[in-house]
């Protein structure tokens, strides 16, 4: 004699508990996303509080138009392009000077970051110490157009 089951198994799956889990995850991610800061923040660059006692003998200036001027030993600044600046910095690197010698870079606040990095990279290629100045150069050492 064959016995038949009274209950038949249903092949369907209940999604009610799955939707509850999905809604809980959604609420969790919505709450935790408020803790994430946006990536486009205003960056205030730090001000230098320490000043060096040494005065730079070589200065490089970049004005807001992107023109580059360079001077050595308190002479009149001369306008030059990147190739001429590379030659100028190469001559400065070949001169026998003290270990504490460095080159001050004065850049207008409107100068693009890329231009400033190119100038600093030229100094790094010549193994020179370059310092980005945070205070204006003395009036006697600035290019004639800035006086």
C-alpha cells in the first residue's frame, strides 16, 4: 500500500524577509554616507612661521602673466624662457658655493600650479635647493615692472 503525503511542498520562495534586509542595508548606507566628506574641499596652504637667516643670492620670479625673471648676486632681473632658465640654473649649480646656498622662487598668487612645478623641477634637475618664498622680495631685488 502506498502512503501519500498530506502536505505538498511549495516550490516558491518568500521574498518578504529579503526585502526587509535590503531596506535595512539601504538605511545603513544612507546614514553612514553623511559621515563622508566631499572631495572638493577648499585648501588653505600653510603659512611659514619660521624664517631663514640666510639671504638668497639667486632669485627666480614668476609674474601673473607667466613671465620668468632670474637674478644672481643682486643684479637686475632678466626675463627668460624655460630653456634659458635651465641654462641659468645649470650655471648656478656649477658654481662652488656653500652648502647652505639656495634659490628663492617668488611666484604671484595667480601663477598656475603647473608653471611653478616646472620651475621647481628645473632646480631639482640641477640638484639645487629651491625654496618657495611666502613673503615679497625686497623692492630693490624685484624686476623693473613690479616696482
